C-alpha cells in the first residue's frame, strides 16, 4: 500500500471510522517521497493543499481515464492542462472539473478538436453531425484494432476473441435528445462457443438494454431472473 493509503487506514471498507481492527490498534502513519510525514486524513489533506496544482492534475488524469475507458497518452496532456485551467475559474470545484471534462476535446487523433459531448447534442446542425460522424468512425476504428489484437492472441484451443464477448455500441439511439431507444449495439466474440456471429438481430421497439445484458450474463454461465429493469432474456 502506498503512503496515501496508509494515512486513510482508519476508514474501513464502507468508510466507517475505526481506531482498531479487532484487538490491533490502527497505525495510520506514513511518509511521502519528499519526507512529509502523515498520521491520518487530516495531515493528508494538509499535505495535498500544499500541492494543489499537482493534485488537480492527477485528479483530472484519473477522471479523464475513467471517462474515456482507456489509458492516457502524451497526446492527451494538452487536454488535461486545459481542463485544469477551466476548473480553476471556479476555484477547482469538483462539479467544475467534471463539466470541463465533458466539454474537452479528448480525441486529437480523430482530427476533430471539438468536444464529443457538445457534438453529440448537435441540434441537427449538419456541420456538427458530420463531425460527430467522424468521431464515431474513429471510435469504431479503435474497436476494430482491439478485436484484431484479441483474434491474434492465442488462448487455449483458440484465441482470446473466441473465448470473449465484447459489447460495443451506445446507450442512446439519438444522443441529441437522450433517446435510449433503437440502440446501435454489436456483440463480438465467441463466448467459448456459446455465441454465434455473422447475424443481424432486430427486436421489438422499447426493448430494454437490460434484456440484452441478461442474455450476455447467461452466455457466461451466470443465469439471473432479472437484471436492472429487464423484462425477459433476449434470445441471442
């Protein structure tokens, strides 16, 4: 565990404060790489406040990594710095940091500099719709790269793609209106022989996405009667 983790040791798995673990007293002392000594969350907060720029940068990197679903590269660093600058205008409020991330241009390799979220609400402006199409094409291209890598990686009596299921698509059929019907979804992989490819399946209007997730779980040997707002397992 790193020094920051040790300084938070008084909190248990659900965030409840504790002074002891069974009969053993909690030791929350630690030391940062620069020699700063910590003895709990109060001293950790004090240490972080003296490194506000570094803290905001790291927090931005972690949030951006989570939102993108991929590791950041050097090409993302200008966006990280721009997000931190935007959040600074609101005294680094967490809500300002999240908002700056949603407005950031984080796919420079696509050739589009506008923010994905803003373009997804295109207001039927043709220029915005065309740029959104370029971004979507870029995303599909990166997915294709992943699939080829899985297919080229031996695994047991086949390859990783044979033994995996990759669900790709969108939770919205029309992002401009946050419409979650008519979803564009593709399932890739063989699920160890449980999923047949090369098919196009259409389901009735207003079929909930949870029905598909219930079916995917079943392919992995996890039979459930209900998942989220599911109404029935899809036959895939």
